[in-house]
């Protein structure tokens, strides 16, 4: 007498939802050398900035205008904000593109992708597991940098209020909360890069091509945003809103820029993620 599993053409006890558990994929990615190296770079960057400020002394104002960089040594909160400011435009793009763009393409380059699918791991399940871990590692990278910067800055400059370049201060507790908002917005704003890298990862067997393509197109977006002749067309570029988080570290935060930036980023990301899943479902996997 045949069982339900046998009649469905699957092995007894097989559950598609139990294949490639997230913890297994997470452990695999955490053990990879590129993950450890990227984590080390992000953890070391705040100390490099500390040395730079120590060598250069207190920032000098030459134009009679105080910028965020000029307040870096005012407190640990200011130092954390400056660390995010100098890294948001490019450095934080790298781990996002790496963790989301290397994940599927690397399996193909190792010729292990077809064996994962023959396990059998459903294609959608494989992509969801890899995407969730890639986004999780990207978020961890964005959290690691300000946490280390806040700790290092507090040790060097003390725990105090966040001084705002335009005038006024935020007490330490409020500043910490605002920095959480900043990190959350940075993560959302980088969803476009994550989705682009992930889509490219499903289209190529070369991890460097997926990562490099995502980084390159992100740079192109930044260049186009600098072309003021485009006028209001720049509002449709994710890069146009990448520093909208600065409105969150004001005495009275302004949310309109972050809301628009979130809408643009999420819209692009959803389209690219959908293309990745649709294309991979029909792809002839031979590697």
C-alpha cells in the first residue's frame, strides 16, 4: 500500500520547508574568509579615524561654517555619526554587494549549485535562504561600524550629547536612539544595491561580476545624481536620498526625505528581487 509521500513522488518524511535551514546557511557564510575580512575592515575603520583625528588635531574651521566633520571629537555620539557619514556613500555599499551578490554565483562557480538543487532543495527555498542570510549579514555590517565607533569614540572623547553643526545638542540617550534610526534608514536605502547584486548573482556564474556590477551601477547612480541638469529626474535615483538620514540628527527631525528615499529604494528592490526569483525559476542550472 503506497504512502502519500510515495504517491506524490517524494521520499517519506521529505519537507521542502526544512531544506537548507537558515542556521546552516548562516554558519556556512560566517565561516567564509570574505565575511571575516569584511568584518575586520569595518571594525578597524573607527580606530583608523581616531588616529587620523589625533594626528590632524582638532578640526579647523576655515570657512566660518561648522560641518558634521568638525564636531567629530565632541563626543562618542558625534564620532559615531561621522563614521557613518564617511562610510555611507561607498564603504557600506561593499559588504551589501558582497554578501548579496556572492551568495548564489559562488555556488555556481564551485559547481555545487546543481547538487544543492538535486538534494532536493526547491529553487525558491534556496533563494529565500540565501537572500535572508545575505541581508542579515549586510545589516550586521551596518550595525557593527557605528557600535564600534560609539565605543571607541566614547573611550577617546567621552560619553556626552551629540552636538549638531547647525546649533543645539541632543542628549546622549536621544542621540543613541537617532543613530538607530540612521542605521535602519541606511539599511533600507541599500536595499537597491542588495537587490541588484542578488539579481546579478542569479544571472552569472562569476561572483566578482555580480559584486562588481552592483557596485559599478551604484557608482553610476551617484554620478548621475551629481548631474544637476537632470533636475527633478534625480528624485527617482536612490542615490539622491542616500544622505537623507542627516535630517534625523536634528533637534526637530524631518522625515519627508527619508520617507521618499525609502519609497524609491523599496520600489526598485521589489522589482529586482522579483526578477531574480522569476529568472532563477526558469534558469537551466548546469554548474
